[in-house]
C-alpha cells in the first residue's frame, strides 16, 4: 500500500509539473507575441512616379522591417485595376490589416466592402477617397492637400505683387487623384481674392518629370513670355519644367516664378541654384505613423478618422540652411 501511494504521489507531482510547464510555455509565447506585436500588413502602393513616392515606399518598408512587421508590398504602376487586384489578393491571404495610397479618389467601394466583409481593417495613406460610406476604412493618414494649395497661393500673393495681370500656368497631378483635385482647389481659393492673378493654362503632368517637361514645353510654345508664374502640384513636375524653361532661353526662378509642392531634395537643390522659388512640404515619411496606427487598430483602440501630418513651407532663401536636414 505504501509503495502504491508513493507511486501515485509521484505521478501527481509529475502531472502538476507538466501542466505547469505547458501553462508557463503558453504564457511565455503569449507574452512574446504581445511584446513584439507582430502582424501582417498588405500595402498597395500607387507606383514609383517620383522622388516623393520612392521615399514614401522606403519609409514603409524600412519601418516594417525594423519593427518585425510582415509586409506584403505591391506596386500598382499608377493603375487602379492593379491596386484593386492587390487588395483582393491581400483579402484572400487573410492579412491582418490592409493599407494603400489610392491612385484616384473614386471606384473603391466594391473592393473595400469585400475587405469589410472579411473583417480586415483598411487604412488609407497619403491620399483619400470620395466614398460616402466612411465605414469602409478605419482612418486616413496624410497631408492636408487643400491646405498645401492654400500655402502655395498665400506665398504667391505675398511675394509676387501685380503690376498688371499675373499669368499663371499650372501643372496638375494625376487626373482624378486627391492631391491634384485638392491642391488646385486650395490654390484657387486663395488667388481668387485678387483678379489680377489668372491661371491661363492648366494641364496634367501626371506627377512625373518627363510629363512636366513635355507639358511646360507646350505652355511655352502657346504663351511664351506671357507666363509669369508656374504652379506645379509636385516637385518632380517642376524640375522637369525647369529644363523646358531653360531650353526656351528663359531663366527659371527669375523670368518665371516657380512654386511647387513636396519638399524633396531635388527641389532644395533647384532652390539653391536659384531655379525654384518655393516648395510646400508634403512629408512622405509615413512609415512609423502607419505602423503605430495599425497596431492601435489591431489592439482594438479607437483612432481618429483623419490623422493630418504637420508640415512647413520652404522658400529659396532658407534652402541652403535646411538642405542638410532633409531626409528625402
């Protein structure tokens, strides 16, 4: 009887220790997962059309790598159908969260309803959408494009005083995209206060240097020395336009005042060379903010529906001082 009791006691102790070990191991695994907060994100990028976009993609990729996030990244080459295909692929792969920068504002409801049905949260970055159903996305992180246009307009009114009509040509971004629509709206909202400021030509340059140069050549051919100001919706188009202006025998930054948006290093180099007058900042470094927001959403926390990044404006006279601080 004593041997049997002793054996039972030993078995009880071993069972307890085994159970405790399993519980401890489970606890450690859970704690480790909580500590690293790893998750899978599907990100559908617009493309690689500019210095800004390249920096934006790098910020997202490097932050994901540094934080141990499993990032599935796709490049839509500026085509909406490619972004929709990528988002559907992420839904099929059952990622934890989907993020994307919409190439255009409209046409997203169907695919986002599919993500919602799959209970996968969606975060918009850089650009918004025009859907009336705001439940289709959790939050939108990015710049206030209308305010960027206003900043450009205010700088113009404060620094280029009319001695008659001020003739402006405008290089717009991709047709139907949020920054193109909003940057135009904000700029026009400000300059309409003075009828001397007139937009005499406006056309898309698709946010690229090559297209910016091509369209500026057409503007110069049509209007010539009548052009006083160029307003470009991004720095890359402005840099392309600078080439066209120089090839036409004019001095960019002097004969034609140039205002652009983004604040990339190329714009600062152009300002230091006296060829670009001012750039309105639009930071592409959204990676850390995106990953932090995704973690908060996945943890069940409430996040603002709109998260606006803080940005400045940099005229030519501060370019040399500010240039060493630029990260993109």
